[in-house]
């Protein structure tokens, strides 16, 4: 199994974990889901970005443009 498949498997498993959570309030649900989305969208590494996190890739791109 390649890195991309491993990452996708991890994502699928964690989406299921997130779905299985019991939230005690709407505020708690919003905080937990917001944190998960931030991690999934900004901090996890993407194969399309050379296995860099989007935030790291963006920072390097900005430095190369300036």
C-alpha cells in the first residue's frame, strides 16, 4: 500500500471516529469539528504537495515569489 493509500485509509478511519463521537453540546461539536477540519485541511501532508502540509507549502511558495 502506498503513502497516498495509507493517508486515505487514515482519513477514512478518522472520519468514522469523528462520526462516532457523542457531543454534549452544539458548542462542543463545533469546536471539535472545527479543530478536525483545520488539521485535515491545513496540517496533514498531501501527496500532491510533495508530502508537505498545505500551510508549509504555501509558506515556501510565498518565499519563492517574494
